[in-house]
């Protein structure tokens, strides 16, 4: 199960699973915390859980990780899963307004396969002011079938108006004992 692959972040995983079961997902989340602790991975696994074509065996929301939809999310080719990230080739990587406007145009249409369209904005703090303002309009009046997940290591660099329209989930680095236990399990 993909959520189980994530080391740590147990309270965030429980909160997201509960929101899925109760059909009470927020329209936008902000996953924030230190660099390289699994924020993007948690966002990918959430997208897989929501778009997975297999029914959960134990009635707990999760993804199988092997169906066509799960593989497409992993490969970033699922038609209902959109990813925005800064261009790392640039000297000053930014997310520009054109990317946000393009996503907004895609998000207004109903999902093609799944129940919702999901947009992952990685390194959301790299949005230009124009891009952030364009996103703000969508976050204020989101389509009912949409879910935005913003990922940031510097949430304070995002405008307060963006932060206030997202449910923030602060993620902390997993405990060393959790990491060691996961490594031992993988070796077995």
C-alpha cells in the first residue's frame, strides 16, 4: 500500500485518510516542512489514493500502486493529475503566471477518468507574485471537482492570502528509529 511506503507523517496520513472516508477533503492543502522529508511523496500518494482504480481491500483509503491510474500518477501522465513545478534549468527557478493560467484552464473542466482533478504545485513558494495572484482567484472559487496540493519548504514565502485558503499540514522529519526500522524491513 503506497501510504504505508511513507516513513513517518503518521498524523498527516491519518488525517488525509479520515478526510477521504468522510468525504471532507479540503479543496486545497499546503504540505510544508523541511526539505526532502517526503512532502511531495505524500502528495503523490494522496493523488494515487484518490484516483486508484482498485477498491480498497480493508476499506481504508489507499492506492494499490499497480493499477493503470496509480502508474499514470507516478509517471505524471494521468489526465486528471496535473503537476506544476519551477523550471530547474533557470538560474532563478520560478513558477510563472502562464503555468498557473494554463492549469486554471484545465482545472475548470470535469475530470476525464476519476472523480476529481488534482493539481500538485511543487515548490509553490517559487511562484511569482503574478502567478500567486492568479492562483488566488482559483483558490477562492475552486471548481467542486478540484483538489490543489501545494508543497513548500518555505511557506512563509507564499502570500498570506494563499496560505489562508489552504489547509496547512506541517510535516516533520521522521524519527531516526522509524527510518532505521524501515531500512531493516526493506532488507528482509
